[in-house]
C-alpha cells in the first residue's frame, strides 16, 4: 500500500462531527452582523506581497517571519493572506467604495507560519469587521456592543473587554523616546525578542507575552501620559458610551496591537479559560491606513475574531452543544417496503423540512439495519415491512429508551412526528 499523506502541520481538517458547531457559530455571527446592518465583502485569499508589507508594516512579527510568500509562474511575489484588513481596504479603494460610510464584514481562512499549539495554528479562521468613514467614538462603541451581543447570542461567558488609546502617531513620538530610554536602562532584563523589537519597533515590546517582560513594564512610562488631548477626549467619550450601554471593560494602559497601522482606540476581548492563547477578538482604529495604501484619507475601525478560539471556548463552557444527529432512521425489510421507504421519507421531508431523516440504504437484515439506526444516534426508528406497507402503516420505535413500537398510519405520521419533536 502507498504511504498515506498527512495534512500540513498547523492546518486542520474540520471533520463532519465538528462542522455543525462551526456552522452554528458562523450563522449566529452572521445574523448579529446583519442586525447591525453590516454587509459582507469577499476578497481573494492571495494578494500581492507588497500589500501586506505596506499595510501591516515591515517590522512586525507577521511580515518578518509569519507570511506564506511564494513566487507564481510569472515571477510575481504573492502571499496567502495573514489577515483580512489589508485585502478589504485594497478592494474598497480599487472599487471606489469609500465615498460613503461602509460597514463591512468578511470571513475565511488566514495563514501565518507560527509555532502550532493550542489556539494557534498556521491556517486559522477569522470573522472580521471593518467600518470606513466614521471617526467618532460612537462607532467604536457600536462595534463593542456588537461583540457583546455576539457573546450573549452564542452563550459565551467570561470574555472580558480591555481597551486603551494609542493616541495619534505624532503623540506617540515622545512616548516612544521615553520608552526606549527606559528599556535601554533595563537592557539586561530584556529577552532576545524584546531586544530586537527595541531596535526595530519599540512600542511592540509592550506586546510581549513573556511574564518577566510584563513585570518589568509595570514601571515603564505610560502611553496614557503622552497621548494628545483630542485622543484623550475621544477615549473618554468611548468610555462614556460603554458605561451608558452597561458594557464592562477595563483600561489596560499596556495594550498595543501587533500591527503597525493602529491609532487611538485599541481593544481585546480576552478569557483566562484558554491558557496562553486567551485573546478571542482584537481590533481598533486605523485611521491612517487607507491613505497609506493610496486611497483618500478615510477613518477606519474594525476587529477580527478567531473562530478556533471562540469554538474552543464554547466547547469548554457549554455542556449542551447543538447537534446534527438525525431525528429519524427509517429501516425497511422486503422489496415493497424498501421501495416505499424512500417515497415515505420524501413525503416527510416535504411536510417537515427541518427534520433530519436518514433512510437505510443497502439492504440487510432488520438486525443489521437496527444496529446502524442505533449508531446513527437517532432517537427514533421508523420500521417498514411489507405487511405494514400493505396496511399503509409504519412502526415508530424509540431507540434511546425502552418503549414499545407503535404503528402509525402514513397519513398521520407528519402530525405525530411534529408532536414528538416539538416541531
Ligand atoms: P496573538 O497576540 O494571539 O498572536 P494577534 O495579535 O497576532 O494575536 P490578530 O492579528 O489581531 O492576532 O488576529 C485577531 C484574532 O485572530 C486573534 O485575537 C485570535 O483570536 C485569532 N488568531 C490570530 N492568530 C491566530 C493563529 N495563529 N491561530 C488561531 N487564531 C489566531
Ligand atoms: Mg500573532
């Protein structure tokens, strides 16, 4: 036998027993987005490498070491998208969508060559939301309310909101100088990653996941002491909106985003129930990006949530997850009965389109058919024999608990099943 091939490390198959939960989560997210008037944009998974270099920034983890970049047959450098904002902004500029307010969302796989571990994969899935053309804190608040509604809708608990303001780029210059001075003074306590960031992009030392570095940073200069008055006011109004909406949050003065294009509002929804990979959703304002990518200056704010982490959290918290086990498994013995069973199943699907009905295919004894019915997880079997069919009846038999088989006339079945399953 030929050696079987394996999937690429960090890239997961989503198997049939998992995909139903994914669909449940995805449709929950879509309906919340629709309720706020957001519309979907679909963009390619591959873009020119240049787009990500320019938008994410050369000295970020993503561009420095995580991108799947390759040359196509023309010799052009292309990259599998590591995130969705760049492509979304590119499409909006290209198609002239930015002359009015846009509330958009996208979903799909993203690719980053990271070290695979729980909650961190090389192909992972995001839902992303972007709003263009609104600069006030009201829209930032709307996005956070949308997130909060989403957690409620999915039944998620213990996801808490952290917010911060990065101020404007100009205001960050002085902060950067103060931070660099502080970090240089404590050089000996920095790890290799932070030393590298100190030279290339010092603000990102704040983003370090090393607890020793985080401890050191407790005494570092605070960005909030440096940001400009207008940003401070913007942030205060955001807090007022959140208070009015009853959304809990904490201000985390060390919260910065890994990507370069953020300014003013940044936020993360985090949980302590997923180990080290606790950020479920992250985003903020990136007013500079559109112009930077060749469009006219346009305010922008958005977030992306990681579906793998969201689903892992759901699985951890909820004992009763939605399931796609069939409601009914139809077994049939005898030539007439087998032929009748397919037709009967069709009639039932016509009458009760949301019931999941499996017909037994492939023949075999009642015993072997019941074994398959049992394995399907269906709570009921519908039993057809030639005699029953001649009388226009089928036997309804509970499979999960002891109980008698009752004969039900074909014509009465839809009603009976509707009662049984609270249809
Ligand atoms: P982290 O700090 O965990 O590396 P990030 O800042 O790189 O996250 P973003 O680029 O903001 O993450 O992506 C938004 C969300 O996408 C994250 O909060 C997370 O839920 C999810 N995500 C990011 N990278 C991965 C990955 N490699 N595997 C699974 N989910 C991911
Ligand atoms: Mg990352």
